[in-house]
């Protein structure tokens, strides 16, 4: 069977080269050959073509085999090199073999040439294949070790056989610590029973693809991994081991839980906001009439106690509704530029009294602290709620630490804080040394009405209020805690460069009575009746309207004086704002006060009312409504007085 053989002949004698060619032709080879006799010619031939074998004379006038071998090595080529010479001695032949020649043939005895040539070509092919395999293995090893995933293999006896750099980073074991250990070392004790089921499936040749399981690191901490197991087979197809790829999903699952928690809390917030209108209307009636009844009863009347309990329950329900609206981020805020160090300092004396003598308070104010824009009262309430929770978590005493510092969130970091944009923040951290919380508890702590306290010891709205205030202030809150290791709440509020506003002292309330005429527009008859009775009790003249159409008709009666329009924001067929705009056309300068049981989010953020519009939130007490009416009308002006 003929085949093509590419032969480079290093020979100064054309006749000797021809003898070699004839010998190869007799063996059935089709030859592609070239004869060279100088270093330059050999170099050019090596660069010009690929050769299966080099046949070289040992000594030539301008060249020799040892020099030819040096050129071959310099090129980094592995080509079988056979010396054919009539003058080579045994010692010379040995030296040539040491220099890299594979064999030598005596001229005139060429019968050995073809067997030697074929043997060396086969061995060269084996060497090339081995080098390719080694290069491929090295490339695969580089890929495996550069992977962030843990990639390992396990023997049939379930001992760890290979271990990449990703596995070392993920689990904390160096190769010399883990190789040869049973694979169960990576599983928590309670998960090791799963090995038996996996073992049987893998023995049957099944692969287990991307299923999630809990593993443990060298330090016994837990991690969630997405695991793919594949059987390793020998040439006969028998399963001899298992390859495993584990991807750390711990942080991914944490962020996923955080996102799901945020969605759940958004849904609860929307529910609270949706219920607010009706509940606030009912509470306005309950609280308002109970207060009016109390005012009408004598001090010795036995009904005072019963009505007092109704009033107390109504006030408590109003407080709960306000807390729910805080949680749902729909409460009315009065944000201003604040220095958190000053806020904490202002609370320090109260905090020391609040937490008791057996809890140490450490305040660590940040240097050159930036300013934030938030509602001062709500931020104080946030700190107080966190301090109370910390105190309750340390029944035998401990340490409460409140720290502030500047914090910069870089563009590469938001995966750690998915609810925040990159930028400058001020961090408020509240830490305790109490009993701590497990992961399950942490997943629910910000939910309304969730509490770990005994029945009757808490409403479960404290942390919900904290969450809502922080979110509505444009910030984020994170908690880190482990059972027995205390807890740290970190609040990040956006830093602002505005100048802080001074707090003005509250003015004395003064007399809230008046004699002006008020057009009251309210579609709920009970609320309308309550508001009308209450305002009449303060001396005002009230024109009652149950609909926008009635209100516009009354406004068109020019002979009737109207000093103030008091209207619900949301009315059937027309908004309170539209009523006010229509009446202002026929009564320029008309003063307007809006009221609503809907939330601030539904009123201001929804564009129903502009910011700084006079507005009173239901439920309101008679005194609160009277003060707001007097404020809008002007405390120094009373008609008919």
C-alpha cells in the first residue's frame, strides 16, 4: 500500500540521496522530498514545509548532523532524525543519539532504513498526541481552576479525587486537606442520608442536574449550592466515579428572599392604603362623637366611664392605622434637612432612661457627618423603636450601640444593596448584644403585626413603622443577626448638600371658635353630620352639601356669604379640587380646606392636590379640625365678633 512520505534529506552527495530515495520507493512510498546541504538551506526548508522525517549524513564539507540537530531544536520541532553515514563509528553514533538523533544507518546497508523510519514516525506521532493531550489537559485545568464554581470529582468509593480553586474558595479546604476524604464532609449531618439515593441513581448512569442542596464549609457555616452530578465512565461504559459542579447560590437566594419580602410588604402596604379611607371615616365618627358625648356629660354621670373606654379604643385604633400607613409609606411627612448626630444627641437622655440601668448605652457619632432630609419626628421614632426592641432582647442587660458614619455606595456594589442606587449615604447603625434572631425570624420582622413577644406585650408594628419611614425617606434598612450573637440594624439615608433648617417653636393654639360661614361638602352622611355638629358647637355657621352638584348650586347663590369651603377630596362624579376650582371662579379669594380618609400618597403623590395645600387627615378630633379651620381662616379675623 503506497502512502505519501515527506522526507528532508541533509546530504551533499546527490548520488547517495538517490540511493535512499530508491530504497523508500521500493517500499511503496510516494515521496515528497528535498535535499539540502547547508544550514541556511535547511532552515529555509523547515520554514517552508512540514516533514515526516529527516535523513542526514553525519559529515559534509559545510555542515554536519550535530549542527542540523541544533537547528531542529532551535525551531522547537519534533521530527524523527535518522543519520545515514558510511564513516560513523560507535562512539560517534552514541554522541549523535545523545544529541537527539533517533537512529543511525550505515550507507550500503539500507535494509534497516524503512523499519527504523516507520518506527520513529509512529513514536513521533505518539509523542505529538501525548503533547496535544497534555496541552488540552492543561487548558482544561486552567479553565476549571479559573471557574468560580466548585468543580470536583469523586471516586466509586465516594472519596474526593480532584478539587479545583473554586472549590477551595467556596468550601475553605485546601487540596491537601480535602483530597481522599469522604464526600460527606461537605454535607451537614442531617443531609448525609441523601447520599444513598443519589448513589443509586448515579450508578444507573443518571445525571442529577442543577438541584439545590445545603452544604457546609470547613468552618461549618452553611451555604446553598446548585449541584450538577454526572457519572464518570471507563472505556467499557462502567461508572467509576462522579463529577460534580457546585455553584454557590447563597447570596442569590438571600437577595431573592429580600425581593420577595419587599413585594409582600408592598402588597400589605397597598392593602393598608386601600383600607385607610373607609377606616378613617369610621374612626372619625367613633372618636368625634365619643368626645362630643363626653363633653356633654356631667362629671358624675356613670356613662362617662363607658364612653371613655370607647374613646380610648378609638384612639388606639387611630394609632394603629397611622402605624400601618407609616409602614405602607403613605403617611404625611414633614421632611427637613437633619444632622443625625444632633438627632441622636437630642434623644440620648431619653434613651438612657428608656433602656434601664442594666443596659450600657454607647453613642459613636461619625466625624464630618453628612446631612439627610427626613421627618425629624419620624426618625426619632425609628431610633426609639429600635432601642426598645434592643432593650427587650437583653433582659439580663447588655450593650446598646448607636453609630453614625458617612457611606459611599459604588456602582459595582448595588448587588449587595439592591434597593439603593449608587451614591452618598449617611449610615445609622443600632446594635445590641442580645439574644439575636434566626433566619426565619429575620424574614418576617418587618411585617405588620409580626412579633416574638408575649401576647399583650407588643403590637408588632414597631419594626413595620421603622421599615416604612426609612423607605419613604428614600433609604434602605438591613439587619444582621444570629441566635445568641445580638443584632445590628443598619439604616442608609441619602446624603444631601442642602442647608439645615432651624426648628421653629410651636405657637400657642389660642381660641379656635369663630362665626364665619363654612360650606361643608361630604358624601358620607354620618361624617358630614358629625363635622357639621362639631363646627356649629364652635360657633360657625354650616351649609351642608352631600354632593358636588349641591355645592356648586349653593356657591352660585350670591346673596349667601361663604368664607371657607371644607370639602372631602374624593367625591362622586367630581373631585373636591374641581369643586374648589369652580367655586373660586364665582367667589375669588375663597379659602379652601380639604379633608380625606385616603392617604397622603393617594392625595399628593397622585396629583389630586398640590403640595402645601391646606389639608386635614381623617380621623380627626373636634379640636384638631377646629384648629385647622381657624388656621385657614386666620386666627385674628372673626366675622361678627
